[in-house]
C-alpha cells in the first residue's frame, strides 16, 4: 500500500484542564472514503478543526503527503491540499451560486493589483479561466442552471452540493466532510452517497467524513474510526465496527 495521504500520530488537544482529544492515530490512504464516528461530544469536529489548523494541537503531528503541516496556518493548509465542509452550511447566501464557487479559487488568481486596476489582458484571461472552471464544477453537480441566483435560494440538498463544489474548487488532496447528511431526507441522503463516491472517483481524492447517519457510513466507507470521549475506541471495516462490543455499548446500541 502507498503512503497515507493524511496521517495523524498521537494527536491531542487540551482546553484549559479539559482534554478534548487524546492520543489519536488515524490515516487516510489514496482514493479511500473513511468514516469518523462517535457520540455527540466525542471530539470529532475538534479533530477536523485541528486538521485544518482552526485549532493548534497541544501535541502530536499531522502529515499531509508525508509533510508535517504543524507550522502551517489555516490558509496554508488549504493551499497544501486539505478542504472541508461544515456541520452548518456556510455559504455566502447573498452571493450567486457561481460566485460561491469562485471564492474557493484563490489559488488560481495570478494577476497583480496593477493588472486589476488597469484591467489588463492578463487579468481578463485569468478571470475567464476561473469562470470556466467554476462553470465546469457547477455542471458536474447539476447546479449550472442555477449559477446566477443567490445561494440562499437553493433547496437544502443543492446547498450541500454547492458547499462540496466550493471545497473542490480549492483542488484538494483530502476532502473533510462534517456531517454532510445533516438535515437531509432519505432520498437526499441516497443522492449524497452517490455524490461522495462520484467525487472520490472523478477527482481522485480521498475523503474523511463525520456522520451520524449509520446507514450512510456503513454503506460508503471502506474503514471507520470510532471516537468516544476524545479517545479512539475502535477502528476497522464497517463489518468489524458493527460487531465490536465496545462500539455497540458506547454508541450504536443493541
């Protein structure tokens, strides 16, 4: 097996006297879809916040393609190849659908302030490239016909798709999905599963997702990590997790 795209070793964080996550070891390999599950308050979103450097870990290391990202800030981690969505949709509701996607393309802006002021051909060419790439993403996610309307006007499921499209606009190596099925009905969740698999295959990336919908997790993930009170309770295939007595007792119920 190739080296992990994302690897976490002995990761932990303290808030005052409270240890929120402790001694976490986790890896995500090329083209994998991996689940991170656990009860509310288990520390799952805290892990995502450390991976994207919203929080600086108290201890441990995070490797992206074998490189330690400890000294990177949130913007640098994103440019290096880690993108995420959030539990609560964080779109720019008053901006158009296509402009929301463009906000994820900062890495593609290659003209100077002078080019911007003088409206040079370099600026026009670069902005045309960004427009085309944004339109391509919207077509992939069946959002092209809605490209000029405010993002807040989209139905809930479409807003979720737009958030994923915006994350992909940063050209990530790893996509972190924080409860992507939250608030979805069964039909929307089924469509989401297809979308996640499609994203993995189309863009050749790996995906780490937090999710409470066990049907989605068990049907889409190759491997699963289970957190409980900030520590790793179990890891394994969906079948192994289903049968793990510690997981059943702490989370899934019998």
